[in-house]
C-alpha cells in the first residue's frame, strides 16, 4: 500500500520506527473494529501493541493515519504514552506501540474488578484526569469524538489515560464539524442529528461517562443504542442520576450534557466544580487532598 510506505518513510525520519524483531507479542488484550491489541515486550519494557487489521487499512486508512501521526505529538499525563510504530511488509500491516496500562480500561474497572466500588475516591480522580486530557486536546484544536469508558485506560496507580484517536479530527477554522461518529449511548444530540458540531460534543460524552462512574451502571441500560440516541434527540432523554449523591456533581454533569452545546461549560469550570465536589462529597470517604492520591 502506497500510503503505508509513505508513512513508514516519514516515521523513519522522525525516529519513531521500531523493528519487529525487538517486539515480543504476548496475550490479546482486546479486539475492536480497527484490529487487535496485544500485551507485548519491547526491549524489556511492557507495552501494548495495536495491530491494525487489513480491512481497516483498506477501508479507512485515513483514520489509521490520523491516529498514527497524532499520538506521537500528544504529551499529557492523562493521555496514553506513545512508544513507536512498526510496519510489516508481508503480510502488509502496521502497528501502534503504546505504554501498557496494567489496570485495563474503565469498563473493566466498573464491571469486572469493581475497583471504583472498592475505592470510591478514584471516581473523582479519574473524572478530573479525563477532563484535563480533553481540555488539553481542545487547546490543541483536536476533537476526540469517541469518549467512552472503553477508551479510558488506567495506569498502575489508576491514573486516567485517554486512548484511541482513530476518530479524532482537527477542528476547522470555524470550530464546526459534521458527520456522525462515536458510540451511540455517548453521542451528543447534535452529532446524532448529523448536523454541524463543535468540541462541545466531547463535553457531552464526558458527562455520560462521569455519570456512569458514579451510577456504576451502563447508561440507558436495557435500551438499544440507536433507540437511546433517538430518545436523546427527540425526547431530551438522559441517564438516571438516582445514585449520584452529590448535588454539586449532579449539576455539573447536567450542565455538560445540556442539549444546547453553547450552554455546556468550559473545562476550567468543569475541573473546578469536580475538585470542589470531591472535597465536600462525604460518600467519597476521603477529603480532596487524599482523593488526589487515592490511586496510590
């Protein structure tokens, strides 16, 4: 594929290219539309390798190219770290090598290990870390476009690490985009409508994720994803907040998922309100100073 050859040359010049012989593939961490992610070893360092499928390379090479060229340039403590890129000539394939997140993703933390039930203060530290990651992207004029628990990894100390930038795009000069993308239950109403949207679409998705963490249940449970999206658009449907104890937290979540994008708050306000809620939420079982170290 000519596109891959061009990328390989570009990455070689940047010093990002890794040799396949230096990578030792281990167990499968997950399978997705883009390919398979493996646990692996790179010169003694544990890493994660996202091996793109031939199908995605042929049908949506543009998204692969964006993710492979974008991640190396992103430097933030709450965004998964870039290690390198690997190409194979026969059969043709490409792989993105990233830092390994030993505690899996947020879905696993919520519904398998249930670590958020065992350590409630983590909910706030993860929410604040995710807000800071998205704020950083938006300052770089990037919309993630697929904020969901499966794209939030947890480090060894349970720090939030945002990942999966295949749907990400640079914001146009007018700040607007079009086209449906993302996951239906986390998708902002303006995106569902196929109308123009802005970075505020990420703010909506963020609110759904944070509410899910504090509810400890899937949003719109027992409702088909497409039906949930239609309910959001036609009936202003939102997930229940019955288990969210902090009124301050409820309010900032509700502001973030407001049906009118311009009413959604900026990230400074979101982070400030989350930090304030964390410091006063008695159900968290910890004061704010301890919350920020709860992952340790």
